[in-house]
C-alpha cells in the first residue's frame, strides 16, 4: 500500500505517473516462501516440508479450515484422502510489505476447468502467520474473450 501512496505523491509532484518501485529483498524472499509453501503443501501435500514456512502462530481466515499448523495439516490430510490429484499452478505473485498475494489456477481433478484462487499471506520475520483466500470457478462460457489467468 505504501508503494501506491508514494507513487501517487511523486506523480503529483512531477506531473506524471512513475513506475512503482521494485520489490525489496525481503518482499522477494516472502514471494519465494509463499510459492514454496504452496508447492510443498498444496501440490505435494507434504505437511512436514510446508510447515517450515509457518510462523509460531498461523491465523486462518478460510471458514473451512482451522487455525494453526494443526488446521493446515488437517486440510492437507483431507486433500490426500478426498482429492489426491488436487493441483494448483501459481500464475502471478505480488508482494507489498508483509503481504504476498498469489493468483492461482486450481484444478481438483485432471480435465476439470477448476477455479481461480487468490491467496493472501501475511508474514512476520520471513514466516507465514496469516492467510485469506477467495475462489471463483472457471465457467464453461465467458461474457468476454479474456481468460481468468
């Protein structure tokens, strides 16, 4: 958020719309952590490998999942048992301060259209401590010729 405010301030001073500054080293590290966490947890369903990216507390805002590492572990166990082919491809990653946003194409079973998911992670000291997500099914037909990704 601060980057947008800074960019707007600079634009007003110089009469133009400057490009936003690049990510800091910590923001880049956080993006890599979020993507690695997603790969280990969601795609490989390997809780032990994914847990290294979690902080000492983990607040979950998805109403279908419990708080804490135990909640995430239970979610992965559910995926292993009920949706073993559940796979997600990260299409984009954005970082702003302590937040990372992933734009994801999720396909529960091969051949399905799947869903577009936006995952938001908050970081403390380089570890994931909070998570939100929103999901939208990929429709069979669209009112426009754009893709969701």
